[in-house]
């Protein structure tokens, strides 16, 4: 099913006297986990007795969704809420399908930040999460193999160090699985006109804010403020939605990236940032992927895959001795960093041979004896070294950051347009 749609339905079904506090949270977790869901997302929201002036942050089936900036601290009945929300999970989610394993957690306390950081950068053991929930006296319920409890706990524990927002509109149920109706040109202009980001890919023209799966989502618009995201979403001409909701997210924050100092610190399923020296010539393999090795107290391949588009051209320009900082997820076999972006920190001089050396005795151009073996005059047999050939300097790529095509970006990857601001 769709986690955010289930969250919307839960929020819309809160009983009288139970208020939504702040924005609901859509948290993406470690994108490299083999058993993850497609987007590896989890949602959570705070409830209580509202205090302060409320604001509308969405609506569902004609009814506004109101959020309060603070709460009075009054306790909500956890067991009753668990029963209400559990019934929605059972009614809406496809928990009978293989690989669908929802988890529901209700906590009266903030969970430790480390729960989130392990979930977004590492691997949680299920037993450890269950022990945490019991020690924290959380009310919880799970379906299937129970792995959904990990995501639920991580979403609650998210400290929100960096926050972006996504305004999501939802389709009417009778439209699920049918082609979506929307004005593609409007979406393509949105980022330049409204201050949103990652709505479309300028290189390919693809509209990324509209999914191509048969899920309930109509569109999702991302921005650095909730008001910008919502205004942009509501400005679009689309089919009539059943409702919308503005989520606080960890999208485009790079929260999944662990800075490491050497190859020895890298392990599968991590996402890392590592600085190293280019140790081999780039090579292109089947499928158009470009691979090069870097050295940082050990060597590891970094790969720019075909969908990253222009990033491959950047990697092809690297030469042995260049200093780079590679950012991406670690593939297990063979151990490889799948590039999300790369920074060229320093480049070596680049030369190409313009012509073979001329024999001093004969005045004829010499012939190469083979790669790296020097030259020989075919008339008199005189020899010359590789360095005797005339060479010209070739311009190296500019230092600075380069990134994958927007279409190839992960939810968590911070676009370069945000990098300077964060």
C-alpha cells in the first residue's frame, strides 16, 4: 500500500479531543538495506491536547486537517489509540502480501536520537528495537515479520536536525491504478517559479513529483518551507484529489551519509563520504557504467551508473593522482561506492602526445616500441624515451562538486543547490 496515505487516514480519523501537534513526519531510512521497502519510508506524528493558534496543513474528503504548534502536556490514552489505529492498518494496508510487514508504535516519550541515526546509516537488529520499546513502555503492534516496528521507532526518534517539507496530494480511490491527469509543463516550471526543488529533471524533462506506480499519491512537491510546498502544490492543474497533507521530512538532507577517513572504515550497506586519490584510469563497462578506483589507506572502486547521466562524463575525466571526495552507497559484492555526487578537490597536470620525437641523425619521426616503452628510429635504430615526445597540456575538469541526474537521486540525497545553504 502507501505509508503516507495510511498516515493521512490515521490523522483524519483521530477522535475528538486528540489533536495533531506540529507537522506529521515522513522519514526515509537506510536506502542500501536489501530488505527495505521501495522508498524505505516511515511516518509518525505527535498528538495531544492542542495549545496555541492552530493552522490548516491539509484536508481529506472536504474536511480540514488542523495542527497546533504546542500541546498542554495532557496524556493521550495509548491503548485506545493503538486499537483505533491498528484497525486502520488492517483495513487499509496490504499486510497479507509477502514483504508487507507494518509496525505501529505509540510512545509517551521521545526515543533516543541514536535510534534514528542507526536506522538511517546502519542496520538495526529487530530484537534490540523490541527491547527498547518494552523498556520505554511503548504500546506497539506488528504484522508479518514485525520489521515495520524498526521504521516506526526510527521515525519517532528522528531529531529533525535538518528538515525539508513535502506537500502530498492523494487520488480518489476510484482513480487508483489509472493514468494520472496533470499538466506536465506546469510541473516543469514549478522549481524556477515557486522555489521548490526536485520537481522535474531539466535534462530529461521527466516529472519526478508524480509517481508512475498505481499508488494513491497524485503528486508530491518539495520545498524548504511548508508554506512554499503547499502553495506550489495547490497552484497545479491536476485531476481533483481526495485531499492533501504537508509532511516534515528528512528528504534532501544527506542524513544517510557517514564521513569516513579510510577504506578500512567502509562496510556494506553504509552510505559514505570519503576523500581519496584516483588510483586507476577510468573504465566503461557493459551498460555504460563508469568505474574508477580511489586510494585512501586501501583502494575501493567508485561507480557512476548509466542513470546518473552527466556524472559519468565527470568520472571519465579523472586521472591517476587526482584528489576527489566520493559520496554514495556501498555495494557489497564487489565492494563499490555507487556515486551520488563527487567533489574534485585537486587535479594533476594532463598531457597528450602531439607527435612522436624526431631522430636527430635521420630527421625522421620515430615509431613507438609499445605502450610506455619509448621510440625507435626505423632508419638508423636510434632510440628515445617517452618523455622525448612532444606533448601539449590538456585542461583538467574544474574543481568542485558534481552530482547525478535528478532522476537518479535518492530521497535522502542533498542536491547541490541546497548544499551551500546547509
